[in-house]
C-alpha cells in the first residue's frame, strides 16, 4: 500500500536525517521534493499546496531549525500534517479507536439503514457484504442485506451469493420490482425479523448521471438511512475524488469507502478525499475476500505512508 509515495518520502527524509544542522533553504528543498512526491501520487493540487504551506510554516516559523535534531522534527511535522489531511488528530494516543467521524453511526431505532452508493465496478456489492460482516463482528449487530440493483443482470444474485458465503441474510429476490419498492419491502422485512441493520446495495452506473442521482434520492427518501456510504476505487486517484464530489452535491453522504487500497501504490485518493469533499473515509477495502476490510484510521495510514 502506498509504496511509491513511501519510497519518495523516505528518500527525502533520509537526506534530512543525515544532517546535523538545517538551514531554511534545506527545508524548502525538502518541501519541493515532498510536493513532487504528492503530485505524482495524484493528490489534488489545492490539497498539496495547503499541505506544503502548513509544513513549511511550522518547520521554518518555530524553533525547529535550532533544535537538537531538526531533521527529525521536520519529519514529525510532515507526519502530523499527513494525519490531519487524512482526517485524524496527530496527538491521539497509540491504539486509540478511529476518530468519531470515521465510525459508523448505528444507534438509531432499528433497523438502522446503511445505504451503499457508487459507480459500477467500484466494489460496492463486495463492500456491502464486507460491512455487514464487520457490523456483526465488531458491533455485535445482526444485518440483513438487500440489492436494489435492477439495472445490472445478476447483481441481486451476486449479493445473495456473498450473503451465503458470509452467512448474512439477504432479502428474497422478487423479479420485476423497482428499487424504491424493494427498499420498502426490505425495511418491512428487517423490522419484522428484528434485524438491527439493513444494508441497501444500490444500482451503479458507468458514470454519474441524472437518472442515477434521482434514483438515489428516491431510495434515500424512502429508507431514511442512518449512513449513506459512497464506495470509490482508490486506484482511480483524483477521479475517485471527483466522483465523490458529484455525489456529495446530490445525496446526503455520511462517509466514503475506499476500495482496492491493497493495490494502491500512490495514495492520492486517500489523501485528497477528506480535504476536497469534507467527508470522512470510514473504511478501506484491502482485498477481494470478505474479511479484507479495515476501519479507516488516519494515524495508522499516515504511519504506513511514512513506512
Ligand atoms: P460493484 O460493481 O461496485 O458492485 O463491484 P463489485 O463489488 O462487484 O467488485 C468488483 C470487483 O472488485 C470484484 O472482483 C471484487 O472482488 C473486487 N474488489 C472489491 N473490493 C476490493 C478491494 O478492496 N480490493 C481488491 N483487490 N479487490 C476488490
């Protein structure tokens, strides 16, 4: 994960570490390298600018350069800024739970509805089953899943198969039923069977379009979700962030699920998402298997970026 970015930053940090004293120009040179590393990682330009300005100001403005090991301090400033950019608090203690904004809010009158939205191929259906499983393992809550994807053939069957694999109930398929009606039937069924959580896997499209947004709004209106999670593929970098921006304008997103982090050597989507959309990343998908899901923890992710 993030190997390219880690290598680039590592090389810059080695130079900083190797020096006893640092001049202002050394910091500026290092920041030029960090800037290029972030841009090559496909981090959005405004996020890169803000990042470099914040780090430069802290590194030069305070007594850092006169400190005993200035290189080490500059590295810590970069680390702290990475944590903040990812939506975390650098001062939180080791082993602390994920930040409040990254946690699922399921404490509503059951069934708490978790609506999954996103483009086709982003990993939405897989993430639906992963999160249902996660909710059982970590929250001790019983979830039912329902697919509202009537556009893609076999989408509903795909969710049923995943449900069987993970031993999670799915709403029986009624051919011909439309998304909002399926959502209502799922709510009723989850209520009657005392499920704590109802996961709604909505239809995807190849691109963001008006019909998709209208359908998402109608489903959200009918199901009153506690969480609306947008699933995006981290490998698509800034495109993932742009998709998130389009959805944010239309549906009340509560967070983002970033899939394929296992194959993401760059990290641009992860680093830009919070700053550009204002929405927290709640989960990272780290593989095809149903247990390959992590609660998103900014401090840990920053630690991985810095190796
Ligand atoms: P959907 O069209 O958005 O519902 O996408 P799917 O859930 O069908 O996923 C598309 C493909 O991506 C499948 O082959 C999944 O196994 C794979 N996939 C989903 N999430 C991840 C992930 O986090 N890592 C990896 N490596 N593959 C994933």
